[in-house]
C-alpha cells in the first residue's frame, strides 16, 4: 500500500519545531499584552466576497492564489489568504467598533496557492496586529515600534525599516494616470507580468523584481510628486514620530505593498540574517477598508509577520551567535530532571516519584528502556537536564533516590556530585531541583 504524504506546500510542524513556534508566540503575547492588544480568533473559511472586496479583485492574491470552492450550499468559500479582512469583518459583525477604538492581534494559518520555497508555503502562518479607529500619525509610528521591539526582543539582528506613503485614493488616482501614461510609451520594455498589470493594477509594477523592469522604473514618475500637501505633511509627522522613538528608517518611494486596501503609510521590516535582506514583517494604513466591507469610514493600521520566514531568520541568528537571545529562544526545552531506573521495584518507585515531582511543578523525563545504567546515563546527558535521579533495586529497597549532577549541565560534574535523598519527604529534594544548586553532601534516611 502506498504511503500517504502531505500535500505540496502543506508542511508538518514536528515537535522540535513546534517548541520554537511556541516560544515565539509566548513572547509575542507578552508584548501584545503590554501594548494593550487583545486577541481575536476568526474562522479559516470565509465567503469569497470578503477578500474580493477587501483585498481587491485585481491583486495577484485574489486573481491567482486563493483556495476557492463552492460548498454544499452552493456558496463560494475561500480559505483565508490573509488576516486583516477577516478581523475587520469580525469587528463589524460583532459591533466592536461601536465600543471605541480596538487594538487587536491574531495568529494562525493562511492559504495561498503559490510555488513553495524556503520560508513560503501554501499553508503558512502569520501573527498580526490590527489597530482600528486610530487616526493620528503618531499611531503609525507606535504600531511600527511594536513590531520593531518584538523582533528585537526575539533576537533578530540586522533589522532595517523601509517606509513610504501611498497618500489618499485621490492622490493615487492622479499618480496612476501619470504612471500608466509613462509606462504605455515603454510597454515593450516591461516583463510579461508587468504588461498584464498595466491594465489591472499598475502600481504593483513598482514592486517588480524583474531586473529589466526595475532598471526602467528608475526614471519613472514618483508617487511623491502626485501627493497633496496634507499627505506629505502627514508622512513627515510619521517620520518625526520614528525619529522621536529612535527607530532608524529608509524612505523607499517604490514600496507599495501588494494589497489594494493600503493608503498613506506602508512599511516593511527586513533582516540581513539570511545573508540578503529578507522581509520579516510588513503592513500599513488602510483607512478605507472598513467602509469597503460595509462599515462607517474608520481609520486603521496594522501589520503581519510570517512565522515560517521568521523562524528561518531566528535559526540563522542562533547559528551566528550560539549564546545570543535567538539561540536561547529556539533551543528545544529540556527537562529539569531525568530519571534513570532499572529493576521491577525501582521502576514502580520511579513511576510514583515522577508524578510527585511533576505535581511539584518540575519537568521530568523517565527512561522507559530498562537498559543498562550506562546507556540510560548517556540518554540523560543528551536530554539537557541538569540532574539525574537514579533508582535501582537497591535504592528502592532503602527508600532513597540518588541525585547526580549531569555533564550536560555541568562539564565538571563527577562522582563526587552524587547524593542520596529520602523518598519519604521529597520537599528538600524538590528545593534542590528547583534552584539547580547541589548542596553539601547529605545522606537521606
């Protein structure tokens, strides 16, 4: 019988990787709590119209990449390709915006039918923030600071912020006309994708990765030249806020982002940890999206980071600096203590002991092999635990357990760092295991 495999672009997260994801998610939750953000969880499956209206039918996401199908009720349904539209839909449906501004965050899987590659899968995961009902330029700087501080705290090195302003819809319409007119005169010099976008989504041509198109765009009209004075003033206020927060940035007039709902501030945060600049977080302001989805005009800004790409960056940072913050974060969790046991009576005693220690708050791994002590000690050292607890039939008979400092935690550990402790009162032993400090030799009774 043929062994079943996962679908292309759908990747299993194995236990070692899951531990790293949990560490990132835990730290992110701490940051969000400090910044007054509350978690929201939305369905993975939505009506297709949500993304067609919200993201834009002319975008690559809607036109080429969505997983869309008819359900048994003959409704067009789509696995969510991004999180913002779903969060806005939920806020409208449940009346959250009537309660005032909302600082929300989310995490979970998204789906796009793309060509799988390192850091990009067809099922991918994001952590995102959406601030609804906030309008000032300082809120733009503040939400960028949240992303910047989180990435720095995760241990991501080589951070760089690129920022641009897309102005108002009116600004972009003026610019679109100028850009299309300029590009139509040079259409034969554009790559195939850009030629197609010329009639559907010309601003996305500015984000082309094609070398010939990028060279051509060096002489193209600039969006800044079409911005109203109010848009330029707002952009300068955002940059001033970043200056006040001591967050370095580079203005990139070609940065447009890939979704139609963005306006005014657009930004990306990159890291050079993978050797070249890799985007780990992106976002911007989307003041028109709430209205597009049936609500009142509501200012909003947000960002999302991709977990797959972020984990690659963190692993590279850990390799570059084994003692750094990223290395500590991605390190697989180790038990507090490893229990070595051999013999029927000893195994019964170890079973009870492990449960008692776990109930005391300790992470305990028990060797279940029944193999020789030497082999069990090798596994104990590989576990990363600071201590081993040893029970043989002799110890079980005397109602004691031997405590041994492991070389995995202390390279200088030797036979002199062994002590016997009574099983009748585990409190002193628990204190030692929790503090991680081996006391002067004491023989239990």
